[in-house]
C-alpha cells in the first residue's frame, strides 16, 4: 500500500501531552464475562432502543434485547447467554439515567444463530450488507455513537468517492485503536473492503498520526490497488474529528453545518470497521469493544476487550487497580470524555477508554472571569468564537449563542484547554445545546398536538 505524508494543517487545535506510552505497549487482553451484566439500552445517538425481552426470558449471546426505535436509533443485543433479571434506571457515562437490561450470565456464553454469517459478502448486494450492519446494531465507536447503517447510506444524489479511515486516535491517553490496528489489521482491512463496496468509493485513505509508526507499517505491508493508501498525519489535536481529517487528507473543507457526504466522503473509525466486519463476515452483533484503561495511578494500564454491560470496576481491577485513591474517572479521553460518578457505570459500544486520575493529575481550578485574551478563539478548529458564546450563555442569552453557531461546536475541548481563566466553556456549550434541543422538542410536541386537534 502506498503511503503519503500530509503536510496540511487545519487552523486552531492544540498539542496536549500525549501520554499514550502508558498503555500502548501491552497486548490486548480479553476480559471474562461478569456474572451480572447491566446493558444500557442507550448506547448510541438518537432514540433509545425499546426493550423487546421480558423479565425471566432466557437469552443467548447475540439475541436482540432492545430494538431500534426510529430512523436514528440502533438495536442492542445480549452480550452473553443467561436470564433477564429485570430493568433498572441507572447512571450512564453520558451523565443521565438510562434504562439498563440486567442479565444474569449462565456461564455457557452460548451464541444465538439468528444472524447468519455472510463470508461471501463480495457477491451480496449493497442493501443486504447495509441491512446486516443495521441488524447488528453497529454504531460509531469513536465516541459519537451515530448509527452506522444511516451514515453509510447517504441520501440519493450524494455520491461518496472517498472512504477515509480514521486511525488518528488523537485524544491523549487513548490507545485502543492503535492496538487494534496492530493486532487486528486483517479484520480492519476486511471491514474497509466491505465498506468500500457498500459506499461504491473509488478511493480509500487510511489516516494515521505519525506517532504510530508501527501501525503505519502494518497497513503499508498490505497488497492492494493504487486507489488505497496510508496518509500519515502530523500528531495534533483534534485531527481525529471528521472535518479536520478530510481537510488534512484531501484539502477539502466541509461546509459549516454540512456532513462529510456533502463533499463525497465518509469517515469511519477503526473499532467501527471491526464491528462491520464481525457483523457481516461472522454474523455477530455489536456487543463488545476494546477499552483503554489508563492513568498514572493505574497499576498496569492497557487495552481490554469487554462485553457491553461490564462495570468499569472490572476493567480497572483487570488493570491491577490503582496506586492512589482515584479523584476523578473519565469515560473516554481527557479532551472529549465525560466525568463519571462511580465505577459501576457500564461499558457501552462507545466506551473508548476509562481514564482514572489521582489527586496529582486531577487538578481542579476555580473558574474566573474572561480576560478577553482571545486564546480560545484562536484554538477553535471550527473558527467559532468560544469567548463570545460562553459570555452570552452565562448571561442566559442563548439566542446570541445560537446566532454564533454554538450548535456547530463538536465539544473538542481545545478552547477550555487553553483558557487561562479555566472557564468551563464546553459545559456552557452543552447547556446551550440542551436548551435548544428542549425548545425544538417542545415545538415538535406543540405542532403534533395542533395537527391532532385539527384531525379530531
Ligand atoms: S469545544 Fe467547540 S468552541 Fe471550543 S474549540 Fe472545540 S469546537 Fe470550538
Ligand atoms: S481563553 Fe478564556 S479568558 Fe481568554 S478569551 Fe477565551 S474565555 Fe476569555
């Protein structure tokens, strides 16, 4: 496979300490199945899955326990065989209560054969492959959790010419994609070929940051046609975001409010490609993932394959526990992750990492007034105005923040990272988006009620 070095740099961004050496060396470890799994029915962006099993039901690994409930939704499957003990509302990594299906494992780990493997995928039609990805509940495993069957099926009129594989893994501390690129190169490559067929994409770029030379070498060895290559990106944050990825690779800008498909691209993450490969070739629903467990206080940081529904505590124990009492635990990386309340939170399809910080590394600052230094504005890769947006939100002027395009902010955290006043900028933007979402939901409900009134 050919390799090119991309010298294009997007505006803004930051280069925080990488801290990947903590966890990138040890080989992947597969965790045993816990006795009790609490499987969230929301592991994706969009409508929660609707429970389709009753309390007391016997399930096998791969049986559907939650059905996709809308166009933007994804199904959820039993991660092992056992008995459904009940449903509980429990805190999830996203910071709210979510319905969980509680499964008591029977220790057999028997697989359901409801979904048949398609090893002959090359001769199958595209619709069958997309349906398979939907049936298997595959979602974007880079963190966003967008249902993959929607993303890989762009609306008519939008032709995808380039598949961009996101192997940047630019978040500090996280190394799960790196390990998978090394240890599951063949599966990633088959996932790429399946997705290339689905999209009808002529070109494929596998984009990897230059701090992973072994992963670059692993893909460069693959024998393939000239339309596929490895693009070596500079190590810089947030190279892994879709818009920055497309710019660095092709020099093409996705318009504000637009999607990669608007410029003929689809960007897919490493874990998602493995999930696509498993769904199609093996007939396995997406029910597990690779999670980085790391932090200076973790005794043996590394990467672990865990079933969805496994508590974080099991992964931290598998990594040897911690030297110091944890002060803070983050689902994901330090830039885009969410602080979680306790270690009983369950692994989902989007848990890329568990970062455990002790007092020395979880420094808490008090937020101060904005000094109008402009650093946040310069750091924003989308050229938004974080200082103005945050001041407006603090003054409860959400409309001004909306006019300043707060909705485009993808919460990369660069602005918060550089702010000398330690202002909670991303939290402000999440609040504004929450207010906007609530307003939109209210408007939809009112419109539906009016339509109902007219009918009756
Ligand atoms: S969090 Fe939002 S506003 Fe801040 S730098 Fe990132 S995209 Fe820009
Ligand atoms: S970096 Fe912080 S202090 Fe400086 S302008 Fe932005 S919000 Fe204000």
